[in-house]
C-alpha cells in the first residue's frame, strides 16, 4: 500500500508531549503529515490510499519490547522468528529486542550477523538482538564487543546467567562504555534459592558502576530492595535504567500456593511478596523503573508439565492489556506515562530507531482500542507458547492495528470499500 490516511484518532506521542485529535498521512512508509482534517488532493495518491477510521481509538508510536526470547536458532519447536514476530504484531509491538540465549548462543560477530540476516527474511516487525556478555554465557571470557557492535547488536547480556566474577564484569563494562552498548545483567540464578537479585545489583553498583560509569539496564526488577538500590543509584547520577514485567506488577507468590503449583506461575525471577509487587508498582509510578517489557519466554506444554519445568512465561500478547488494566485503569500510571515506558524510553536506552511520531519518520504505529474488554485465551495466540499465567483474565484495552514502516501487518479492523473501520467487536 503506497499510502495510509489514519483519521479521527487521539494521537498520543510522549516523546513530543503530543496528545491531540489528529489525522496522520503515511506515504511510502513514512509519516508525511500530521494535522486535523487532512485532505488529499493528489489523485495518484488517492487511488492508492487506504483510509483508516480511528474514531475513539488511540494512535501511539509503535510499541517496543526489549526483552523477548525468540528461541531461534536451536529451539524452533518452542518459537521461531516468524511466530514471535506474529505474536509481537498481535500485541501491538512494532519492534522487539531478542535475547542471545539461543543454541548456540549469540556470542560472536558472525552469529549476530546471521540472526539479523534471518530476521530480515522472516520477521514481520523490526527485530534487534542482544549479544552475550561472555563467551558461551559462562561468565569467564568477554566477547568481541567491537565486532558484535559492528554487526548490529544493541546490548550485552548473559540472559539467565549472572556474571559473578567482578573482574570479568569490569572488563565488559570498559568495552561496553567504549562502544556505547548498555549492559543488561540478569541478577538471578537459573535455579533457586532465588535470593541473589538485590545482592548482585548492589554489588554491580558498588564495584563496577561507581568505578566505570557505563550504562547498566537491569532486567525485570522483582524485589522492593532492588527498586530501592536503583533509585539510590539514580540519585547518585549513575547511568542506570531498569525494567519491570507485567507478571511482577500483577502477580505475587500467593498464586503459587496449593498442593500442586501451576507451572505457568514459575518464572525467573520468581513471583515475590505482595510488598514487593507494591514496590514494583511504586517504582513504575516514580520513574525508578523506566521500561515495561514482557520477558516473553515460550516453552512447550510437555516441558512445562514435566517433573522439572523450565522457568518462564509468554507475554507479548497480554502486556498491553495488563498495562492498560492494572496500571492505567487503576491510576498507577497515566496513559501517557505507560506508553512512554513502552516507546521512547526503551528506544532511547538502546539507541534504536522508533518510539516517536513525526514528519519524515518511519511509520511504525500502534492503534489501540482502550475500551475493548476481552478474555485471555492462550490457545488463540499467535505465539507457539501457551505457558501464560493470565488465562481466563478479563482485560480492558487491545491493539487493533499494528503498522510497520507503513505496512499494516496486523488488523482487527475491517476493510470496506478501501476504508478501514472498526469491526463489530463482540466482547470476547
């Protein structure tokens, strides 16, 4: 489609502090105009233009999820680049950053190059990748940071494996600072006793960040003490940011109680106390926590029902609804602040294109129906994964259209005579 005209929507762009009813004209993949009541007189364009009626809808920059497990290569039976991109599009995400804990791990420049080449062919959404901090994620030898940056990696993480050796982390920090890559440590063990998160955050701040001030982005905070430590580091002026997941601001360890634990409530970090959940919400409200990310981690039903189930839950298709229902509707965050944590904040932290709307920018756009009430049904998801702890939940708010570089890649709206209008959205 050469052109799109999105009409009558509430355009919300936290990056420019814009919140106004506007039309948006997209031509050849880029935003050409944003104004009230746009009229298109060019007959060539009019013949090739799709008109989208966004009345009572919210138009935002394309959502960004910076913590996704695509599983390809090596575990395509769990998820693939194609299916994870379909799940992202279904959830309203136009951009994802994927973890390097594939098989083999993405720990050298060639593997970075290879995964990006694969994604160009297979992904419906903008696909970025992390590289490992250490070779094989073994915590011993730092990767070729210059090379992985050159090939397009946007951050460093040994996802699932904390780097315990401070000398190794200091070396990684020096190189990350030199080549302007954030370090994203996983501050919890793969296996219990699940007591490491705050201790490691404290250790990294004290022994690495205060001596080598390179950007640390702390994945999925889950403890009250972790929030306090990040807040303290920010007050010191240290270059830190942090994220939280929907499962850590909506669920607590109470959900795991009973004779048999539902394996879909097992993740890393684990569910914590109600006090910790409240602290995560307050950290989001006070902007100690900058980003909301899903930590989308698909596993098969057989694996999850095994004697030793792998840790992790899926989240790309529930994140927006959980944010709108449990943060915005409950007035923990304003709509603008919630969207900020899913657009311009992650884009800025990782130095990637996107997260804003503006003339001449690529048309990565999410259209949201804030009033759509729906029930979470994992068996209908685009992801291969079904390991969702929110099955059966009623949520308010859903992406009804996802546009990547001017192309409509997901729509829950109906085309009539070249014009997109909302479907008769039966509350499902």
